[in-house]
C-alpha cells in the first residue's frame, strides 16, 4: 500500500532538492537495505494509513518561518534549553510532558500510560531552520534517554504539519528509527528497512541519539555514545526549503527524557559547538551580521494552528 506514496516522495524529492545556485546537492535515493512490506511485530490500520494520506494531500508542507524575537532572546539567554516537546492536541496521547529545562535537569521528560496510542511528538522549535544560516556548523543533534519502553518509542525528524497519529518515518518528510524492531523509515508507510546489527536491544538507561549533517543531508543515529552507520543521505535538501523538527513517536507505557543539549550528551562529539542546535538559529540566510528579522511574518505558533 505504500508503493505509490514512496514513488511520489521520490519524484518530489528529485525535483525539489536542486540547488538554487545550479549545483545539484546530494539527492535522496532509497536506502540500499531491503524494504519490508509488513511490520515486524505490528502494523497500523488501513484506516489510519488512508487518513494520513488524505491529511498530507490536504495540508502541504509549511514554508520555512521566522522565529519571533522573544524566542531568539530566550535562545540567547538559555541556549539549547529553549527547546522542548510540544504537547499534542489529541486524546490519543495519554501521558505527561515535563519541561525541566529552566531549573532542573535541562531535559524534557515524557511519561505515557498503557492507554497511549500511536502519537508523534514534535519539538516546539525547529532543530533545523531553513531561513537561518548554519554559521559554520557541521550539523545538529539530540538524544533520548530511555527509562521504560513497554510499547514503542521511535526517534527521528519531521517537517510540519505531520499526522499526529502516525509514528515518525511513516509519512511525508519524516524519518524515524523504531526501537521495537530496530527498523528505519523515511516516508515509508510499510515495514521499514533493517538498520544495523550493532543495535539489538533497548533497556532502561540506554540512549539513542539522532543527528543530521548539513553538507551531505545525512541522518544518523548513535547508541550509548557510539555513532552508528548513516541511516539516510540527501534528505531535507536544499536545506533552505525546510524547517525540520525533532520527532519522537510513542505508544503504550513509556518513560523517557529528550535532551537537546541542556544536559551532557552521551555522544561526546555532540557536545562540541559544531553540533549544538542553539548556535544555528539567529542569523538569516544572506543577512549581514545584524541578523535582522521581520516580526510581522507568521510565527511557528501562528502558522501551525
């Protein structure tokens, strides 16, 4: 059922990922691993798949947007602690989201109950913002510390809007690593692709990191501080066309912390300035050092409603 969706994604990717300067950036192509037609343990319903396809047809991807000045000021004041997880407006999500960034651990903690159905949680600010210069950075990175997983947790990225009832990687402009079967997904509503033999179990205390490299459009993961092979390359390019958010999927009784850099990363390289998200947003593409922005343009919070 996902073949046509993947073909559409490939065609749109090939036509849109062209550099405005004429030099073609790396182009997304299907990962080399075999694509599974079915999930390893469970599949979403056909109705949910059809509803997601309809959602994506009805609501096109949002254009990159300016971050309002008060949020830029907050980023300047507290750095990557300004990022958190937005509570989804859906009864499917049964749980609590605790933002401890200001005075606590510097992370966002999420507890869900056994009644929680498939839900995609998004960061409240983009981790990659198309209108802003990368200022010499290598990429961006965040981590998820697992305390309990009696269901499903998936870690990845997504553009807005994204169907809240779908896990990351199942639909348009979204990537995800699903920790129940260790398969990776990019715009793949079927069974995903095997990722790496280095990842075979998830337990309490394990940390999964998700990073993106600007130069190549490569999305990769880490496991307890060890960098894993590239998951996807050539995605979200050219970068100026996209605002990309952290995306964490959850189902069932789970407990985890999302760390955007407010606490020390397990992957040591992620603690370097070249990978920290707070230095990326602030100066517009093509702007001078003043980094001026137009507050009259729609903000994220206005445009997503």
